[in-house]
């Protein structure tokens, strides 16, 4: 049976590679990107919800404004028509009062 070869011993003077620091920086960068992405997604959803809510508000306000405009136009038409009918009624009333009816 053969015995496994012994592992080479590290010499005390040999400099260790600084892969530990690189790993820490890479891990911190990955975590920072994930947290930033999560926060950005959350804010994006909140802003989107706010825009949808404000869009609904704008639609309601525009509908109310259009309704007020139409109401004003209809009132104006009604006033003109009733004014014409009142003038006709006044003419008939004058004719009837002239003949004492």
C-alpha cells in the first residue's frame, strides 16, 4: 500500500496571497448591489403606485371639470330658451291686456 504524499509545508517567510481581502470586498459589493436593487425596486413600486393613484385623481378631477363645463353650457342654453319663451309670453300678455282679455 502506498502512503499519500505529505503536504508541502508553508515557509514562514512566504507572503500569503491577499485573497481574503478580495473576497470580503467582493462579498460586500454583491450584498451592496442586492440591497440597492431591493431598495430601488421598493421605491419604484411605491412611485408607480403613487403615479397610478395621482392618475386616477387626475381622471376624476378632469371628469368633474368637464361635468362643470357641460353643466354651465346646459344652464346657458336653458336660460336662452326660457328667455325666448318668456319674451313670447310677454308679447301674448301685452296683446291680451291691450284687448282686455
